[in-house]
């Protein structure tokens, strides 16, 4: 799946199998996605929206 990075025009791709943890931001519009390989991405979307896209 492709997600837009917060405050940037760039996107990042990752799959459900790569996700270690999803942590919602305080304002709930963004989430920190931590991947099993150690990468961290601050992406647009609420935790529930990201989970829905990844896990259906």
C-alpha cells in the first residue's frame, strides 16, 4: 500500500506483513508507522484508516 508522508509530497510503500506497530498522533490525523526492519514513517491517516487499508 502507498501512504503519503506527513508535510511532504513524498509517499512510502509498505505491506501489512512489514508493520510492527502503528501509533496515532495526538491530533489523530497522522500516525507513526514502525516497520519490523526498524524504519519509521509518519504518514497521513488515522490509525483505524491505516489498519483498514492494510488489513481490510
